[in-house]
C-alpha cells in the first residue's frame, strides 16, 4: 500500500508528477526524448533497457510496466525476463549483449564498471550516442525506482500494464500526465 494518504493502490509516478508539475514536466519531456527521440537504439530496445534495469534492481512496478512497453514496441514476449536472468543466453541480437551487460552491471554494481566494459560495447559496433543512451536510460530507471520505492507504489497487474503500454506507445511520455500543465510558474 502506498505510504501517502493521497495515494491509492492504483497510484504511481504520474500522481507524483501531477502533484509537482514544476519539477516533473521537465522529467517527462526528458523521458519522452530518451525513449522516442533520436538514438541508434529503437524505442523497443530503449524500453527493454528500462525493463532490464527495473528487473535487475527488483523494482516490480517499473519492471511490469516497462516489460509491457517493450512488448508493445515490438520486443518479443519473454525476452526481458530472459535478459534479467542472464544477458549472455537471452534471445537478443549478439550486438546488443555487451550493451545490455553494461546496463545490468551499471544498475546493480556501478562501482565495478571499467574501461573493458565500455570497450566491449564499441567493439560490438555501437557508437558514443548509443553508449550515452544506455547510460541515460539506466540513470532514468534507477531514479524512477526511487520514486516508486519511496512512495510505496504497488505493482500494476500485467493487464493494466499492457493497456498503459499501448497508450504510452500512442501518446508518448508527456501526454501520459495531463496534470503536468497545471501549476506552471
């Protein structure tokens, strides 16, 4: 159950964003650009990265939501679950594996990242923009997990996550939060 009396068991980050639009409108815009803006990674791959991070740090609310979003963007059902279990054996393109291994390591053991981890990404054919996208997506999801854990949000059902993901794929991240236009300073 969420920790604030103003939240219900169906509440999520959007409720926080709506309560503090002066802070989170910019965050939603940044999320929109990270997921749907220019990048060597597809929107599906970027949602998959967010789901991988959420699953790797056991943030079930975000894991359910972004796994559904990844599938809505064309990632094969079951792929994220296999990535969380073991990037090396997951059914994804070989080129993605060093990037996804880096993401998982950055999310779970950031102090252990080294030049060899970055070099593996570049050796697989990724450029600095892809590298930055992966780092920024990891940072975004770890931030979001603190909003989720900090407020005690309850994971949504897979059915609700699927409906939300399909809606998000149509409207993007900013339009998900209509309250962001309120209280603008």
